[in-house]
C-alpha cells in the first residue's frame, strides 16, 4: 500500500466547545467529561484510508481560551484544512466561529479548506442549523453536526474534510 500523504489539519473555536473531545473521540475512541482546557495546542496524528490512497492527518488541537489567541497563527499557517467548531447549545460560540473564519480568510493560507462543526448535539440545540447550513453553503464550507459524547458523526466530520484534500 502507498505511503500515507501528510496533511495538516487544525481545530479552532471558542473554549469548551469540545475540540479536544472531538480529537480524542476520533483518534483514541474515548470520551472524558472532565477534559482540562488545552494550553497552547496539542498534536495527534491519524491515518485515514481511501480506496486509492491514504492520508496521514497531522491534527493540531488549539486552545480556545482568549489568552492563547495570539498563538493560533502558528497552527493554522500552512494547514491544509481547518475544522471550526461551535457548541450547538451556545449562541456566542457560533458568533466566535464566524470570527475564526474571518481570521482564516484574512490571515491564513488562501487555499485552506474550511469545514464547520456544530458539536454537542446530545444537548439542547439553540443555534439554528438552517442558518449555519446556509452560511456554509454561501461560503463553500462543509457542515457536520456531532456529539463527541455519544460518538455521533465524529468520524464523518473528519473524513468529510479529509476527502476534499488534493493528493496529486
Ligand atoms: P479548550 O481546550 O479550552 O479550547 O476547550 P475544548 O474546545 O477543547 O473543549 P473540551 O473538549 O475540553 O470540552 C469542554 C467540555 O465540554 C468538557 O467537559 C467536555 O466533556 C464537554 N463536551 C465535549 N464534547 C461534548 C459533547 O459532544 N457533548 C457534551 N454533552 N459535552 C461535551
């Protein structure tokens, strides 16, 4: 089988939306309700196989707390893809997600692929998914609603983005 092609992927979003939980669910298949806020950023890798090739996802899970905001460019620069995460129960986190998109567009790689994740669908959904879907449609972003807790759509959220990476 061919050697996996490295692709850099970054998770961005307000603190406590569940970025670390999504990565731990995706890579290590577990959920911990008492994750600590990320400091700086955490790095994990995962190989994802497609019929004709494999990718080595180099996943940077960034810290959402505002005090770490100035570090974010270190992680999103040179990234092939970004997963911008909000919490479906938290309206502010959706506003913050749109701010992250603006920052990526003004400061990130012009070719970066962006998808939006609405996490915590096991809780009350307060952010209107119709609004998010139309925003994503206008911008050409993918949109996946997930629960890291119940393992709903987590694999899909990563693979939906990964399958859009160019490999030639
Ligand atoms: P920062 O590292 O500060 O940026 O936070 P984060 O976005 O990485 O959030 P984290 O994964 O640490 O999760 C914050 C809290 O939300 C933790 O208590 C998680 O257990 C909880 N959480 C994460 N995902 C879900 C989910 O899908 N459902 C529910 N109910 N809780 C979740």
